[in-house]
């Protein structure tokens, strides 16, 4: 029988304490747990340190868009009622902790008591109890309150501070007897309206300090509970990190942890400005973020929780980012977190785990996320190659072994032959024209097969071989609320869209770039054979001015199309 989490943590603390004491008589100076005398004169291990508590939470998962939902109850944003079966499944899937976001202000009475609805407290406590019973650690926070009322602290300081204090007084009292595996987070994504950064840092320091003092004063297990403090906006720019370090230094409490959020390099995260690939710029953004957090906190002995991570485009749907590109993002993020000693908590607002069927919407994506928790997997420059009948040529895919090495290439169960079907020079895997012609050269459009690149370790990388031809666009009429470009995709797939006026200036939203945001301004629909242009696109297009659209397809094909808005009427002409 697997021991419960508190027992596992105490066992870990004891092991570290014994091993350290055997190695050095000055063990106490290392930060390892020391033995504590009991009334009987024997010794028992000290409670696990903050670092051990946070490390034992890896990996974690967010119960997003449930208790943080703004509305009547936990179903207000479309998710079902939370069940114990859901938490049992989360534990079965390998997660060790959950983050429980809750928006409290909507359930509070008026000043001066700001009483939280007892029924809401009871319900949240029930879920916390379920999680603890499932051996899951819990990170409980104050969530959308950050933009609903605490953000007004700069202009309504005393009222905000009074409500914030009353909120945490009630939460500290209600959860004071929960085990050490229940952690509190002061405020989600703190932000302050109408103030500069210097003032915002001071306001956040005040909130974090009040949170700390209120919880500690409530006694019980709150006397040394691990408390989690965020940076401003939970952002990891160096200035944000340095400001939080000052709060840690002032509080001088060993039972604190820091938290930040990471959703990637923004153009890639939402697929705008040509950010279709997880390229060197996006990788450098990720690597730099984790390096800064490690050097500022982890290396100084302060544990860190990545409280949310993912890609911002997922708020619309996970298809906003091409499959292989997002797999590379999550594979690398897991590696960065593991090697920098940062605990991760996947943001899931219902788009990943179906909370009724208890199945993953994208099993391949979750497999890459979960595998990254303990090892690397090889990837490649692409996961798709497009083959045009009558013009078949060899194609090269650049492998990214990530510390492992290439073993073999398969088509189904058939092992392909090096030298005949493919060549490998360094990391350049070249698929021969003969192979591609055999697999997809007969003119049939669409996915023909998936080649499996087997590495010495980790997951395989799949390369989809797609029969394709040049897409065909058609003329159309419609309105700013309902317009679509008739499109015969012919096996190809749309990557992005540019929009320019006749003089070459950029058209549509995000006027600083010609490349528009995927799904927000345009969206391909292969089943309906059309590319939809959203009302958000036309809302920022000059009336009466023709706009040339350039559609970029993953095969490398580009096609032009001209649209013109006259009032609410729209006409489209193929180039």
C-alpha cells in the first residue's frame, strides 16, 4: 500500500536528516530537517522543509474555470460539477498536486466583515478534503479577485486592504487544520490599475506581507504552512523577480515559496506576427525565463512553483498552434523545469482533460507533457511533409535528438532501409523521392501514412506524409459578420495569413505586423472547405480600401486574395 502524502513527506525528511547527520556534524546548517525532541526523550524527524513540500508537488494540475468562474456556481463557465472521481483520475494520471483557483469576492458580503458565503466555503473545503484523501497536495488561491477588486488598491487602498485582510482571515481560520500538503497562494496574477511599476511593487509587497501575517497569526498548522507569493503579474522579468526577493528578505520566513506563470513567447503562444513555429526566438524566451527564475530563487534556496503554464491560444482551442510545434514547446518546457528544479502546474480550463468522460482531448499532447516530467524525447524540424503527385522530390527533416540518438525509421511496423528509403547525415534525415512517391505519389490527397522516428530514449517522433496539391480559392460575397473564402485545400493546411493595403501598409488588428492572429481574425475549416474571416478582422479594416490577403500554407504554397469592405458588405476575389 502506498503511504499517504504526509507520511511520504515525513519519511523523506527523515531520510535526508539521517543521511546528512551521518555525513556532517553540522547538518543543521545545510537546511536539511533536523531531529526534534519529544516528551519521551526520543527524536522524530522535523516536518519536511518548504523545498521538500514543493518538490513533492511535482507535477501539478490546475482545476481551472470551475471555482474561479465568475457566475452563479462552479459550472458558470461550462465545466461540470467537480467530483471526487475527477480528482482520483488526476492522481491516477500521475499528478501529485492540484491548484485550486477560487474567486472569492463574488461570494462575499459587504464591509466591514466581507463574510464569505458559508456554503461556498463548505464546498471548497469538501474538494480540498477529497484531494488530500487522494494523496494530492493542494495550492489554494484568491483568483480573479485580482482584476475584479484588488487591482483598485492604488485608488481605494484602505477598502481593498480591508477586504483582502478579511478574506484571508476567514480562509486561514477555515483551513488552519489542513495538513502541510495544503498550501496557500496570496493572490493570482496581481495587477494594479493606474500606477507605475514602483508603486505596484510596493502595493504587492503590502498584500503579500498582510497575507503572511494574517495566516501566521491564525495559529494551528498555519504557523509554519508553506505560503506562496507571486511576482507582479506572475511575470518572470528580472525586475519582477527582484522586487519579490525584497519581500522574501523582509519576511525572513523559511516556509515561503515563489510563483510565476509562463505561457511562452507571445507571438508563438497565440500564433500572430508569423509566430507559427517554436523557433530559436521562442526557445530563447523560454530558456531565459527559467534561467532567471532559477538564479534568482532556486539557487538561493527558495522553492518555486510554476503555477500555470500552457499556450495562450489554447483559450480558443488547442488547434491554434500546429501539433508538432506545440509538442516541441511542452517537451522543452518539461526539460527546463526539471533541470532548474521548478515544480510545474499545468493550466487546464477544461480544454485538456474532459471532466465528464475523464479522457484527454489530445492524448499525444498529454503523452509528451507527462513524459517530459522525467526524461527528454527527440523531436524534429517538422512533423509533416507534403507530397505533390508528378513533382515528387526528396525532403529533409532535421532531427533534434535532445540528448538521445536516432535508432530507426518505420512505416507502420515496417522498418525502412537506410540508404534506400532515407539517408541520415548528422541530424539531417532525408526521405528519398522513391519512398515518398511510393507512399503518396499517386495523387490521392490527404494523410497517406505516418512515419515513426524511433530514438534511443523517450517518445518517438511522428512525421505525417500528406498527399497535396496547390489549394484553390474562390470568389465570394458576404458581410462583416459572415464572410468566408471558398477554399479547396487539396490536402494542404493553412499556417497563417497576411493582410496589407495597396500601399503596402498593414491591415487589420495588430497593425504593427502584417501577419494576423490565428482564429481571432481568420480560421480555416477544411471540412466546410472555407477560410472564415472573423468580424474582429473587418472591425479594423478601412472602409472602401481593398486589402490583399496572403495565405501561407504549411506546404510552402502562398496564395493571394483581395477583400473589400463597403459598410457591412464584403466582396472577395481570388488572385
